[in-house]
């Protein structure tokens, strides 16, 4: 696993994943500290970045797609090689202390905010605000984890403990 960890653009400490059952576009992925990726993950992006912050957990079979096929070029089929065409994949950003439930799919251009929870089997097509609980296809906010007052207390407690 050590050799595989070195392939990521950045790989923090205490990162756990299954390189035998998972597929990563290593060079475009940055992993923070204390990241857990359950088996059968699929994280792919040819040009866009996939940035995963500290203390993030992924259930099994989570997929992250940082790009899309180019489909709007006149005179070219969708399955033709488009390396000669400028195309910017959108980045995916997952902020600290996020839990992504098994079987979820996160699409290009999405940011999942600090402390959010994504329910199992969700398809995340839009940004998810910090400390939200979201689920479904398409993924929608179900409720907030904490009130604003509780968020302030939570973050100040984490700060005092030196873990934020």
C-alpha cells in the first residue's frame, strides 16, 4: 500500500484504503490526514482535482467523477479522443470531518462542506453546505446537524482539543 500512497498528488498520515478493489486517478487526488476509504471506491478525474481534507470517511463503493465526456464538438463522435481539445474538468472538494455513505456518487464541480453527512446511495450534483445532512437522487438537504450556536460550540471545543 505504501507504493500506492506515493502515487497520490498528496497523501496525509493515517490514510486507509484498499488498492486492490479500488480505482483512483492517483495524480489528480489529494488526501488529508485520517482519511478512510472503504473497499471498491472509484475516484476518477483526468484533469480536475479531487481534494479530500482531513478526517473524511467514505463507505464502500463510493464513486467520485471529476470530469465528463466532451459531447458538443461538431464533427467528432463522443467516444473519439479529445485530447487535442481544451477542456477543463471541474474540481471536487470535500472539506474536513465529512462522512459519505456507501454507494454514493459525487459528480464534477461539487464541494461538500465541513462536517456534512451524505446518506448512502446519494447522487451529489450540487454543493452541500457545512454541517448539513443530505441524501437522495438527486441529493437534497434533509436537515442540519447543528444549530449555528451548536456549530460555534462544536468548533470551539474541537479547537481547544487541537483537532481543528
